[in-house]
C-alpha cells in the first residue's frame, strides 16, 4: 500500500490529493491544513517520497494503487480527486479505469508529451553532467515556491530525481494519450497557470475538449506548482468545485 498522509474525520467526504513528479504528499500541506471538514488523503506515488521502494512508476499501476487506497480506506469507496502534474495524469487514468470511485476531479499542469517526451528521454544520459542540487535550488524561483515550503520541496526532489524515475515519469506522460477518459461522466475542472508553458496550456485545452463534463480555467499570475504559490486561492478553488459552487472570480 502507498504511504499516505491523512487529515480530518475518516467519516467525512474524502479528497485524495495526487502530487507532482518527484515530490510527495507533503506538498499538499496548506490544503490539508485548511480543509479540515473533509477526510484528506495524500499518498506518496510509486518511486517517490516514502513510497520510493514501490518501483517502477507506471501510470496505470499508480492509478490502480490509488484506487486500492480508496477502496480500503474511504467509506463508500468514492472520493474527490485533486491532481497536479504527474498526479493529474494519475487522476485521469483513474477516471478511465474506475470512474465509480471518483466524485469530482481537478487536474492541473499536465499534458501528453508525445515527441517532446521522446526528446527528453534521449537527454537523460546527460543528467550526470549537471549539478542536481543547483537545479533543484533554481526551481524555487522558477515555480515561485514560498520559503515555508522550500525545505520539503528540496528534500523530495533530491530523493526522487534519478535517471530511472525521470525516464519512468516521462514515459507515463507519453502514455497518457492512451488513458484519456473521454467518456467520463465525472465533473472535472481543468486548470492551468497563466505562467505555465505552452505544452501545459495545450494539454489543458486538449483535456477540456475531450472530457464531456469539464470546465477549463486559466489562473492568472501563477505557474506550475500553484497550490504552494497561491495556497489560499487553490484551496478555495478546490472547495468550490467539489461543492458545486462557482469558481472564485479571480480565477477566470
């Protein structure tokens, strides 16, 4: 079973948070601290965090493991999903494999990588030439990570940033095209930061066009890891979406 952080009352409606590539369930700290009226679960996905020994990361396998988590630990075996980056890809795979386990979903910052992914895999042997610690430290500014969350962000990335995991995570996003839940009935919010790259924005448009019950938002002023960059806004967005209330106006 995946290592999982939990908060809240296990009898309350459940939210499962799925973290970005190379991070862990700890990245959801600000959301889990605020959504105390929900049962919040944040698993460490395979080959990352405290699930490092569950390897290799493969998209469908990760999705099935999270489904097993919901089946085992969530009363009623149904949860809201919130996924960022690689975690969003896992959420999409879950919606295709076992949609009855999903109530509402929020996906942000992910995209099928296609040719770009194959190019990135070809560059993996060059990782040994770079100082990974300096690259991780540079990512604080790139992602706008506040000081309060930098230590755990750095620790998680340094643990998981290996050639093997890098390959596996990229391959998963290449495979995402084959696991899109285009017939899903799950209400899905597709979000992308206004400061994200063109690949992420293109992916968001693709998902919004594919999913029958979706809404797309472009969040102004934020980038990829916006649950840490703008935690209050992210948390408000989660709450409003899963409670079928209007998305915060400053999001659209």
